């Protein structure tokens, strides 16, 4: 085996090692999504376990904070990374795991909003229908729904009066 063969083998081995590392390294933007997901899950669990006083300032602050945090997380999931999208990030197994866990977080938080604030979160259309943010939407659909909704923002609309929000 000559020097040229040794160099080829070394190049092949190095390329294989780099590909293995590339496939196992989790981009920071995806790691951040996972950390946000885990923190949201822990915060929601704390309220589920310990409870808070319904319609109290504590309930309003805690639930509103969680919803704001979840909507920020939603935006990062829609883009494909936190703080910025990462090329190929939406195909990463950890991204897919976090994305698949979003519906559970949203459902659990919605139950807390119902219990403690008696409201439904989403974008209210002109016809009064409320559309919950969905990761099934494209970014274009999200912007269209957002921009055509009342106040162009998702809110927690009171069950007793859909013209009022928390």
C-alpha cells in the first residue's frame, strides 16, 4: 500500500468520522427548543399539582406568563429553532419530539385556563370563532389567521363574554 492509498484511507476515515459527529451533534437552536419544552412542562405540572386560587391575581399572572412562554415556544417551533431557525432543523429527531409534545403542553395549559380563568385561548375571527394556534399551519397560514383576527393577536377570550379577554 503506497502513500496515496494511505492518504485516501485517511480521508475516507476522517469523512466518516465527521459524518458520524454531524449526525449526533444536536444544534444549539434545537437544544434550546427542548429546554423550553421541558421548562414549560415542569411549570404546568407545578400548577397542576399545587393549584392556585381561581380568578386571583396569582392565577392571572401565572397562567398568562405560561401562555406567553408557550406562544414564544410556538413561534420558535414554527420557525425551526430558538432563537433562529437552523438549516434542516425541522427534520432533526429532537425537533420532531418537541414538536409532537407541543399539543400536550397546549392542551394542559388550556385546561388550566378553563379552570382558573374560564377562558379559551386563540385568534378570534370576525365571525367570533376562535382558532387555537396549530403547528399544522404553515407560516403563511399563521400570518393570515393572525392578521385577520381581532386585534391581530391571540388572547384568552372569556367564556362568559367572547368580546372580553383576560
